[in-house]
C-alpha cells in the first residue's frame, strides 16, 4: 500500500496509508482523514499539491 505525505488543516504533516483521489465530483484535492497529532477528523491535502 502506498503512503502519501499530507498536511491537515491545522498544519500537521504526516503520512496516510491511503489517500483516495476519486475522479467523480470532488471539491478539490482535500480529503477527511484522522490526524494522528490532534486525533480529530481534519481536511488534509497532499503536501506536493500546493498551488504555485
């Protein structure tokens, strides 16, 4: 299983075991994942997907 480096809405950076990128109607690159630092469901985006 591939691991992806992500950043949660609070700025914590961690790896997620899977980060699904469904092609059907999404509102952006973010997904809800449980942050291991704050132990809450947070919106997270892959670290490499920052807009330039």
